[in-house]
């Protein structure tokens, strides 16, 4: 075992108390006071361990140890420190604290390390005003649109800060991210480590069905232009069709009716349709198919506008092999698998080699206060991360 398991678990739990609300879960959105406290907690540990610490123009945290060859580009490892409302203690922070423990243990044990190694805690991965994977997208130079000044000011940011956070990809050797699986695949198969081969793309569409509001008591059923009924029939037909395919998933998690009164036939139904797939052409095909379903509604006018497009990425084969070799060395079971959730590794994969490591999620639960991974699996994941970093250091 390379890492110190007890120390790692104690610090991960201490971080998990920052922003935790008993009975409700985590309250630690990016750019909040609880987030700032969490970042300061992690940076304090980095400084005590002798890391060189910095925070960039959007709030990403970095802690660096040097390798034996200063001419080599840096190996990055980490994840994000923010959380979804009511979320758990591991989604994101596990990857940051595991990378910190891996780097500190490598430094303390004077294990051979050629490349410099930086631990990164990205900000704003979970969405919000700036959109998901904000910190890693800014770091990767993938924020091309001009962000509104009021949004930046509300988060304590500036346009110059966003521009200054862009890195030089030639100075990065690779990026590793340890994460909870957020699904049941590993636990159900009693496999210790997942090695993601790719990360799904995500596309979202704002869909609107516009009918006619009218009196709910006096308007005959056959004469209504009921937007809610039209939307319900549309989605019922749509989800029945989706069962015929296994190369994508989709979701409707936000739905609203207008005027929104019990005695008024809804004149408008609006919802967000999300489509995910490991293949961008499949996402495009499915969106086109949904448009055809939408176009069959004759009692209402309809619209469908894309609001988010994040393409899928493949993860680096060499880094996948480095994780496999680390698992072989440690005698740990592993399997290659796709990632159905997005991660900071997605934007990072667009500028450098990127690899991920999954550990089991009990009952597949995440984005919930019930999120849990057994301590043994947490420590084992941190140890495999450390071994993978050393393996990649030799291979690159």
C-alpha cells in the first residue's frame, strides 16, 4: 500500500463536514462561502505537505510537487470540490483528496517520479450559473463565448481571470481522475476498480408545446388545446420508443405548465430533454427522431431549441493500460467500462491524455445524501491512483 489509508479517510471525512447539513446533504455550490472554506481546508493540507500552492483566475486550486526532471511536462490528478444541492461527500472531493494523498505519499516515501505532479481541485463542475465543468473548461481554454459581466461579477470573477486560467497544453503530460462510479455496475459484479474507456456526450433541448389556455370546467374535452395532455402523450410515445435502443439514454427532469392554475386548461408545457451517448452522431440522430415525434402533435404549436452540447470523448488507451497494470501489481480486480456521467476528464481529454478510475458506489446511488462508498474501496482507489500515476510516469 502506497498511501496512508487512515490519514486519507480522516481528511476526506473532515472535508465532507464542510457544507454538510444534517438530514439534507451537502450545501457546497461553487463560489459560495462553504466552497471557499473547503478550498482553504485542502490548500492548508497541501501547504503543510510542502506543496507549491496556487489558485488560478476562476478559482481552480493547484498543489505541486517536483519530479526529478524539470524539463518534463506535468502530470495532473484531481477532480472537483463543489457539490450538487443535497448531494454526498464523495462525488468530486474523493478525486481531489485521493490525488493529494497519492502525491504526498509519493513525496514522503521518495518514490521515483520523473514528471512534476500537480493535484487540482476544479471549480464549478456541477453546473450553476457558469454551466457544468466550468473550471476545467476554463483551464482547457474551451470557454469561447463571452460570459455576461453580471454573472462573472456575481461569482467574484472577471473576463481577464477566465482568460488567464487557460493553460498551455504542451506543458501537460496527462490527467488522471479518480471518481465514484455513480452507478451499480461494479458493486453488482463484485469488481473493485472500473477503468472508463470513454465519457458520454450530453445534449439538452428546451422543448415547448403551445396550446390554448381555457376554462377547465366549461371547455369540452374534445375541443381543448391542452398543452399538458399533448406533452404527456408525446412523452409516453417517446419513452416507449426509447426502449428499442440501447446506444443512448435520455431524461426529462424539468417540466413546467402555464398558467399553472388548477382551474385553467394549460396553454403551454415546457420541459428540458437531455440525451446522452458515447457517440456524437447518435445524439444527433436521437434529437432528430424526437423532432419527428414532436412534429406529430397537431393541436399545439411546438418548438425545440438546443441549449447545451457537450460532445463525447474517448479516454487515453495508454492511461487505461497504466491503471490495469497498477491493478495487476496490487492484485485488484478491474474492468474496462464506459462512463455514463460527465466529468472534468471530458474537457481535459480535449487537450491532453486523460484517464479515469472508478470505485464502487453502494446501491449505485449518487447526487444524493445517501451516496456511499465503503472505506476499503475509497482507500483502494487512492492507492490504485498513486500506482497509476507512477506507472504513467514511467511510460510517458
